[in-house]
C-alpha cells in the first residue's frame, strides 16, 4: 500500500474508527465515510492544550524584553496577532470535514501536485524539525529545573513519549490533548493569576529593544509567526469529523481554542518580566526564572505542566510533519506509512534538539519571524484559493499527479521574494525599508500575505490547472 491511493482502495484496509490503542493506518489519503467520527467541539482542546506551554509564554516575554513594549502595548499587539491567526486557522479548519484530507494535501488545489512540494517541504522543516526541537528543549529544561537531572537525560524521555503518541496517530493524539487540557488549564490559570497580580503594567527593562511602532509590529510578527504557524496543520485534526459537521462550529472551536490559549499565556509572559524583577529572580534557565515568583508546590506543578504542554505541542508537530512529508508526493509502500515517517522525524528532531540545548533561547525570535515569512504568503494563496473554490473542491484532483496550478507557486514566490528583502527586520537580516526607516518594524507578513493573495487572484483564471469546480 502506498501513501496515496483512492478512497475506494483504502477504505476496506483501514478499520480504524475511533480506536485509541490502534496505529492509524495509511498515509495522507482521504478519510472514508465509515471512518469519520467525533464532534467539532473536540477541536477546542486539540488547539488549546498544545499552546499551554512555555514557548507560548516566551513570545510574550519577547514583546517586552526584545521588542521594548510596555505591558498595555504588548497586550494590544498580542491580541491583534492572535486574532489574525485564529481567523485564518478557523477558516481552514471549517473546510476540512467536507473533503477529509490533510491540510498540505488541500494545498495542492492552490499549488498543483508538484508545486505543492515547496510549502510541504517548508512545513516539514518548520514543524517536524524546528518546532520539535524548540518544544523538546523547553520540556527538558523544565524537568531539569524540577529534578536537577541533566536536561539531556530528560530530552531522551520527552522525545520517546512524543514519538510514541505520534506513531499511534490521530485518535491517540486527540485523546492525549483531551487528557492534557484540564490539567494544563487549571495549573496555568492559577499561575497566571499570581503572575498578573505581582506584575507592574508600567515596567520596562532598561535594554528593552526598540519600542514604538517598530516594536509593536515586530511583536505582531512574532505572535503571528507562533500562532499562524499552526495553520498549515489545521485540516489534519478536523478531517476525521463527519462530512456534514457544521463549518461554523468547526471553525469556531478550532479558532477559539487557538486564540484563547495563546493570548492568555503570551499576556502572562509579558507580565512575568516585571514580576520576576520585583521578586529578584533570575536564572539562565528561562523556565526556572518564570516559576520563581510562584509558591513552591505550584512552581513544581507548573514545571510539570510546561513539560506536558511541550509534549502536547510536539505530538502535533511530529504527526503533521509526517503528513507534510508524505504530501511532497513521496510514496512510502507501507501500511503504516505515516507512522514510520513520524518515528523517523522523531529521531532527526532529537538530534537537532540535543544540539540546541547549548544555546536554546538565542535564535527563538529569529525562528518565529522566519516562519511568518513563508506562512504569510502561503496563507494569502490558500485562503484566496479557498474563496475562489467556495462552491466545492474536486477531491480526486488533489491526488492527480498531472494536476498543475502555476498561479500558486508564482504567487508564493513573489510574496516571499518581495516582502523579505524589502520589509524583513530581525537580527539575521534587515530589509531595505527597515534599514532606511528603522522605526517601521517588520511588515513582511502583511506585505507577503496581501501581495501573494492579489497575485494569486489575478493569475488563477489564467494559470490554474482546474476550475473552481464542484465537490466530488
């Protein structure tokens, strides 16, 4: 069995249903009607749990420490960036039940079968390797702070757990997120109240970045880089829902879960700098510094929650990274193609995370902005394509190796090649406009999104290999 076959060829071979203790068979083929199950509300905890982790908090920390915003300014930037991201995520999730395929397979409508290899490869690198390393290191540091055992030892434990859950697949992933949700929600809610109560809204560190409009736009970019970084995963966890699942409820559950969790913890992160400064807490381990203002028992529980939240995020990263890899058009002639690829990604991700332990926080800001440099133009293309095909989508077209849509590839490349050289603004690279006007911040996401959307809408009637069509 290959990673991609027709629905008829795979339906009899799956027999997966809603079983949790079973390995999800196949790869990225459409989900047959007999295998559909669940309700839209499950997407709320699916997208809440993986964001209740320290990587989310640290985005808020950056808004003050790296970008120089006051607490009220940081809150406004965080809410704006998360609202933009959650709207896009909800729109993509809402479409998934009607077609029953992963998000990167859906992307073939906009990019063509071969052209879709570009965003699929970018997502494979970003999620399967980049985010996997970030979150694994975060969990390892939290457990090191809690137990005193070396982070490298905990890294092995964390990676094995993540690989195990991702190997079993969709149903265990959903069950894990459902289990983690109440634990993480309660612990982080209590911690958030304490941190906010001990914070100073007027606090600003002496070396706190640029501030002003530039700092605000940099924060929005970093927030979107984090939160919209989930959008290439959106359909992966909604595709098993029944085909008649209400799109509005599906989109709201996914979007609100994402918006609520990221907004609350990023705001707590922005507040935590003043709380730790007032308490005289400092540490090279960022997780240790964060919990330093919490009572002893709660601090220990929060460190455990940081580790659990990182695992909750990474089981999605490994699972969807494997999906993206298979969407490159790679044939893996195994019944458990996705599962085997997930294991391979876990091994590679572990090596990257092990190397990153030495200097974990140094490149996080740059990593967030690099993500948004391709996710922004990608969203511009796929959301525009989704609107143009709002009457329906021929699913068979997505698995047709001869299907081409050069409009998507051209629009994506134009968006990236114009927005990054002209408008990117980070430590690794400063574009022409920020170099001339330093206070302008980073406009790459906005420019990339709008430009790619406009170019795709213009080229679609001329270069798309199919029409808006109707669903099959």
